C-alpha cells in the first residue's frame, strides 16, 4: 500500500530541487498516481498545494521553534518539516499526533534516524503552542511584514498593493487567495446567440441549459452552485477529474473563471462579426466568442497551445473557430483592418489568479513586471491596426497592478488611434451594487473595470473596451 505522506513529501522535495520550482509537477504526479483512492489523491494535493501557498508562513513557524533554521536544513528534513507543520496548523481532520508520528517514521525510513528527536521535539512544540504564535506587528512597516508572513506573500508584492490599494483591500485580497476555490465552468451556449430568439426567450433558453447541466452534475456527486454574476456560470465542488463528469465529452461546459467570461460578455460580438484573438491559449475567450460571432481566428505562439484550443473547439462542436500558430510580436500585413473585434489578453504577471495558481507569487519578480510591460506594449504596437476603423479592442489581463492595466490603456489612447468605450449598459447587475466614484459601474462608464480578487468571488482581472477611431 502506498504511503501517501511519503508520496506528498517526494513531490515537495522534487518541487524545490535545484532551487527551481516546477509548476506542473503536482498535476503530472497525480496523473502518475491516478490509481489511488480519490481521498488519497485529495490528501496529496491538499498537502502539496498547502506547503507551496503557505511556504513563507510555514518557514516562519519552523524558524520560531527550531534552532536550525529552514534554510540550513537538508532538503529532505526541510520538506518533511514543511509538510508536517502544514498538517498541524491547517488540517483539522489530521490529529497532531499522527502528523508528528508519521514524520518521525519517515525520517527513520530515509536514514535520518539521528534527527528523529529533533523532528519530534520541534513538531510537538509547535503543536502545543500553535494558538500562541506571535506574528509581526500589524502596524509596523505599514503592515508589510505582517501581511507577508501571515498570508505567505512576498514582501515586494504586499508593498506594491499597499501603495495601490491600502491595507484593508490588500488584506482582503490575500485572505481570498488562501480560501478553497471551486472549479468554475461555463455552460456551452452554442446556438443560443445568433438565432432568432428575442432576449426573453434567449434568457429562458440559457436557464434551461444551465438547469439541465446542474442537475446532471449534481447526479454525479458534485456540489453545484450558480454564479451571482453571470447566469451561465456554475461553481463545482467535490470534483475529482473534470474529464469524467457528465457532459464533458459532449462539450456541454468549459472550465473558465467568471472574470474571464466577462470579456466576451462585454465585447458582445454580433453574429455578423469577425473576432481575432492574438494571444488565445488556453482559448476560453475564443470559444466564448465563437458562440456569438460569425468567425473567430484564434492565434498563439506554439502548436502545442493551439492544439489545446482545437481540442476544446472540437469538443464544443464550434466549427467557426480557426486556429493559427503565430507570434503576436511579428506584424502580419494580411491582417490589417480585418477584425471587427480584437482580443488582447496579453502575457501578464498573473497576480490576480494566485488563488488558483499558488506558485505564481514565487515565480515573478519586480524586474519581471517591467519586462512584461515592455512585452505588452511591443505586442500592442504590432497588432493594433488589425482592428477595423470603428472596431473594438478588448484589452484584458489576469492581474491587478496598475502598470499592466490602467497605465497601459492610458498609453494606448495617448499614442494610438483609440478611445475608451462606455460599457456600463453591459455590466452585469451583480457588479452594479456600488455606484460611487471609483466603483465598477463608474469605471465601466469610462471604459474599464478592475476586479479585485474575491471582491465578487472572482479572480483578479482587468478589462478595457476601446474603439479604433479614424
């Protein structure tokens, strides 16, 4: 019988080996151990994910109770301590004694018998005093060190967000990142748009599609709830492998966050329009657009990325979506003035989706943000004239820092022939609760919205709508 703690420990050690993090390692490992019981795979995923997303806090705890600091520990012991502390601090269903005892056994099994006493003493000390841990003062340094350690976020990110959003909003974002997240899916609506249905009948048809899908998913054991923001979005809990759910093979749904769905909702392509998505992978926005538009050309830089889009388009039976391998940094004269709508979902830091990809915060740097802004502008300068005069540019990123978002669209309007478009009439009702200055309704009237992580139970996302002028 496989020792699931040992499997989790091996993944953690490998993740940090050679000083490089390996984002796809957990997914690849779970596929390797797919024969395990669902609960065992869930345990492995919870422990590995937890050790990564809580790394700064866990290391702080260990350093507070151990004479040997985390950075000075051997890789095996470092991984073992991190894994065990995570169980003690954050997994109520695991008895502290079990976490301690299993850690000691693993140390002995891997020829670290001389360190059994150290492992046992530190872990039991943490267990006895876990409710008495002293964290840095919330007020010192503007709260940077407290937020960094308590919510396990690099200090430079905390400092950047404190400057842009203040303490309260920053803390709310950091809290949200550490909450369990459901899998969000979009019900497939091909044939609903572009038909002769009036708005009332279309809404009724959407309700029927979503209701049927919800019923079938619940029948498979999923816990399903409807999104408050968009009527065709569902949140799924208690899922194992999404590919085995009813409706997946038939193309009845696509995994996509609500914030990403909003791009096409706000673009609102018509059945006579052509859409170009220049940085399309993994393709959710292109697939959304293909349900409404006449034709969608979906481009990305590699064949592998385009294959993912093709597979989903085939699964969703979208015959009006075409894919092309193309580097968005290289101008294509044939595409000039060709698109009614262009999607610019540009490479970004991804800081708005840390709750779903917890390693992002450790794999990006302040210097990398500057390089990303340069890359974004390079792509914008290359592709802006693909949109027709009078056509629409949809600019979006899954991040929340100003340099990649508001500053970038201000530069577009300043240096290129574009103007912002008021889309407040397309803003979902759930996002119109606040009406004051700086609210989503207010900024939508100016042509953009910045969704902060958790504000409406969505990822952090920025969306702007611009029109090319003559």
